[in-house]
């Protein structure tokens, strides 16, 4: 992510936090909206990818700086792919696991590749 993208992502993150749109209910609504729009052909896979990229940018600028950023990035992208629908099916493909599993994956990577 270049400097301009990071600046914009940080500003959007601050604005969302300020108005309280960091809630799980908002995320659930976004996922359902995406599924509905994919189902009727309004969104394609490229549009879904841009939505996932926007979410990825926001999470990346706000994540703690511990552990492996490459592993965090890979795990985050995998989990976003699992949450959002694909144009062929308009359904989410898989469960993403829980927080403990993600923490363990990041911890194992951090120990294998200390910063």
C-alpha cells in the first residue's frame, strides 16, 4: 500500500471509529448486502475483490505491529476470501475459524521468523 492509500485508509478508519461503525452487526449487513448484489448480478468478483481490498487496507493500518506482517496479511486475505461470496455461487465458501486459531497461526509464524 503506498503512502497516499495508507493516509486515506487511516482517515477512513478514524471516521468509522468516530461514528461507531466498527460493530459486527455492520459487518454482517455488509456481507449480506454483497451476497444479495452478487446474486442479482450487480456485483462481480472484481467488485467483491475491491471491497475486500478496502477492508484489508483498514485492518492493516490499525493492526498491532507484533508478529509477522506477511503471515498476518496472508491469513487476513484468506479469511476475507472465505467470508465474501463468489459470483458463481453468491454464497460464502467456508467457515473462517475462530480468533484463537488465527492467533496460534500468527504466533507460530512469528516464532519461526522473528522480526
